[in-house]
C-alpha cells in the first residue's frame, strides 16, 4: 500500500468518526466500539480524541447483545476500520492530527453560524450556505433531525441562493430547563422568523420537509408578507376526522402521544419506539436519523415537539395562504399518505402538486432522482426573497 492510500483511509476513518459526534456526545456511558487490536485501535483513539467524539474501545460483543447505538456506530466504523490500507497507516502523530483537523474543517460544521435566540429564550442552531446577498431560501426540516441531513440541499441550492436551515429548539443546543420553553407548533413557527431576523432576512422562500411542512404553513399563515413562496415536501397532515393516514403514521402518533405525557412514560416506551424506527432507517443515515432517540430525555422532548406538529389540525393553516406553493409527494410514500398532500394542494389556491413515482422522507434527504431539478425549477419560476431594508 502507498502512503497516499494510507492517508486516504485515515481520512475516511476520521470522516466516519466525526459524523458520529452529535450522537456520541449524547450517549451516557459512551458507546463501546470493537476495534482491531494494535495500531488501528490506537489510530481510532487518536482521531476520536482530536475530533471530540467520546467512544469506548472494548472487545467485540456477541450478536444480539450489543445496544442499538453500539450497533449503529459499529456499522458506521466497521467497514472503514477493516480497510487494508490502514496496515500502512501514518506513524507521525502530527500527521494524524493534521488529517483530523482537515476533516473537521471540511465537515458540515463549516455551515454553522451563531445561534439564533427565540423570544422565549430558546437557542436555535443555524446553518447557512451560499452568497449572503442572494435571495434567501429557508429549509424547515423534519422535527428533531440533525441539520446535516440537509447537507445535499445546502450544497445544491447554495449555488444560486442564500440557503438557511436550523435545528429544533430544545434538542440540540444546551437547554437544561426544557420545561421552561414553549414546544407547540406556534412556537416552532416563530423560530422561522427568529432565524430570519437573526440573519437580517426580510422575505424568503420557505421549504418544509416532512413535519417541517406544517411549520412552513404555520409560518406563512402567521406572517404571509415575509414568505415569498412555499415548497411542502412529503408532509404528514392532520386534516380532521377523515384525515387520510397510513397505519405507520397512526402508530407513530399513538406512541408519541404516550411518551409526551411525562418522562416516566417516555422512558418506558423509549426502547419500543427506537426499535420501530431502526427497522426502517438505512444504516448509512441511522446515526443522524436516530439522534432524537439517543436518550429517554431527548426522546421525551422530541415527542412533545413533534407530537405538537403531527397532532395539530392544519385546516385553519390553509385558510388565506395564497403564496405560490409546490406540494411534493410520491406514489409509494409509506409514512405520510400521499392523499394528504393532494388534499393540501387542492385547498391552496396557488398550489402545484407533483406526485413522483417513488420516494419518501429518507430519499428526500438523499436528494435522489429529479428532486433537486424540481426544487430549483420552482424557485426560478418565482424569483424573490431579500435581506431586510437598511
């Protein structure tokens, strides 16, 4: 193996380790990782320490006995740790440190800016890409999901727009007194404008992903003059007694309602919910998608916040929303019933419905198929979005 190949393999391991940082920081005790003895284990320890990722090395755990998050972390690190190029890994500690530092500098963290602060004091982590002078596009992502899931969207749209996304209040920033914060849909819609004001954005295009579609509607209803257009992607909508829902959606709603009652109930159903979610999550995204289930406390907070979104009757939010709107769903979405999106599009006077042949919440984040083309085409048809007048 060449030195170049060894460095490339070391960088790949550093990227895998760094991607675990948000999740690993929440786990207590740290997740155990089975690593080959000798230099590779030492390399893993050195990279984890430099990147600030708490991991505990230990012997391999028999199948069926490891915890869910140990499985997730093991599946992410295992293939990289097994690369034969690491047999000729860098010997110089300074070289290893340099590789870790370069990986950190190129990571998704480079998009992060200063936190916004909501009217009730909630801290909101904010991420931006693109030219600050370009028209603004905001992404209200799925509740509780790390902003890194939107990376492909920031990179794509950032070529033409100032793209902004943020992470859900109470789940990512250090908020020890969660009970003092508001958690309802109205508060989460207010966060849209807290982020805009924080960045000096007067009007913006607003994209809503999954539950973020409800937040986008609530924001457009609250301050229509500040939203230039709406894009609602794979939304799950509560439309009254006859609301079209799939069984999966109903089951998730029921479990979240139970867990949101109090912390003891959340702790009791935590493992059941986690197992349900793990079964439908691709291994390459599990360390991100399952972040809000890392602890029973995070799970409780997530169920309060996401439950408020999934339970709210969106019928009042559709009244008077006459913005140009793109509504996107697919024929085979197994989480959010496509009929709900069709009904929302029917009720909004300036909406266009796009039903893709295939797709769901996960493929949305992977930005597969023609989704990027669809988003850019709509944005270009409705130019607008600007900084606050000085």
